[in-house]
């Protein structure tokens, strides 16, 4: 009986060893894909805003209460047309005081001039009186110029694209109260990262996507690139011209995809199958790691320039733990699986 138990134990150990050997050396389960042919594009991505090509912002230069607005949003205006007026009561009062002082100073000057003619006063007194009159005249001119700041006028011919001013509100300097410009043509203004800007050139085609038009690709063309970038955001401003029939509207946001170059009928692999410019090729039941030369890298696919042909069976996704030359077999149901073993 004891001998039987010993035999059974030996058999169990041998079976466990065999099972362990098989487990450690079993073929890895992988899924494969075949390279395909298609077009792939090198893209620079940016975010953009739709603006008129010609427009200007109108803001108050002095802090005062708004007493009148044109309520002309969407209407055509000519350069110089009044858009709003600020309360100039105090400024007018200051101008009135200066004019009163000027009248007194001018009367005093005339009186001294008469005395000089009669040899009663000297020329120094007349010079001082003339100087005071000139100073007041300069103050009056300056105050009259400042009064012009209490009127907000259209900076050019165009349409009032937006009005953010209401009677009773305070016009703060620097706060935009009106946008005036021509509603067409439109441009997209995009901010491109500084590491991408060397690849962007005038005339390149771009595709725009907007949440307002889901699933619709809208065309544009690079029109200009700002010579100086923003050192804080590390971006450069790129302006793109839009076709006359674009459905985009002023103020809309858009994702901008600038097409740098396009490769036609390229050999393509899923991005998941390529790692560090290498792929795993299944040859029979052996997985071989092959270096490849890559070209354009898209979000989903990678262009393969050399290293494999279209008949290759490529392991996808790239097996992190599989060694070169390890045994592998394809999942029968075609489901994606990470490579095992190695």
C-alpha cells in the first residue's frame, strides 16, 4: 500500500511538471491584421475661432455712465456714426469754467494793453496777461478734445456685429462695447503650437470641424502666419481664409486640421501594431520582431515605407511581453488578446 502511494505521488509530480512545462512553453494567443493600402495625411492640429477679415472693437476711453446707445446691432453704419454717448455733465461744466476764466483773462489783457498804449502800464504786465490767455486757450482746446471721448463712434464703414452696451451701465475703459466690421469674407484664426509652426506654410489646405455642423468637414486655406509668437502660450497665430459659401458664423469655434502633406496608396498598419519602429510578424507559429521604416503617423494608422510587404501577418496590438522567435497562434474567434508567455 505504501509502495502504491509512492507511485501515485511520483505520477502526480510528473504530471504537474509536464503541465508546468506546457504552460510555460505554450504558444501565445495573438490576433493579426493585414497591411492595407490607402491615403494618409500629415496633419497639424489647432483650435480656432471664426472672425471677419475686417473688423474693430469699440471701447470707452473714459469711465462714465452710458446715457444713450444706438441699439443698431446688425445694422449698417458709416465711419463716424455715433454708437453711444457717455455722461459728459462734469466735463462740460469744466469746459464752461475754463471759458469763463478765458473771458476774464482776455478782458484783463485788453485793459492792460490799453494802459500800455497810454504809457501807464509796462510791457511785462501785458506779456503776463497774454501768457495767461494762451494757457487758458490751450486748456480749453484740450478739454474740447477730451469731450470727444464721451462719444463712441463707428471706426469704419460696416455692420454692428455685436452690441454689449445698455443705457445706465458704466462704460469701463478697455471693456468692448461694440464690434463693428464687414460680415464677409470670413477667416479662421488658429493658435498653432510653436513645435508645429515650422511645418505650416501659406497656401496649405485645411479641414475644419465645428460642433455646430457635426460630421461635416469644412475647407479652408492658410492665408498668413504671424511673424511673432506668444512666448507665454508658446503658440503662433495662423489666419485661414474661408470660402464665400461657408456655413460657419462669426464667433464660432472650430478644430483646425492643417494638411502638411498627403501620401496616396500608402501601405498602412494600425498604430497599435507599431512600437518603436518595429512590428511582430507571424510566420507559421513563430512571431518575429521586424524593424520597419515609418512615414506619416495618423491617429489610427501609420504609413510603412519599408520592412514588410502587404502579405505579412502583423500581430496587433503590439505584444509587450512577447519575445522575438516565440511561438504564437492566432485566436480562432479573432478577438483581440494580449500576447502571453515570453
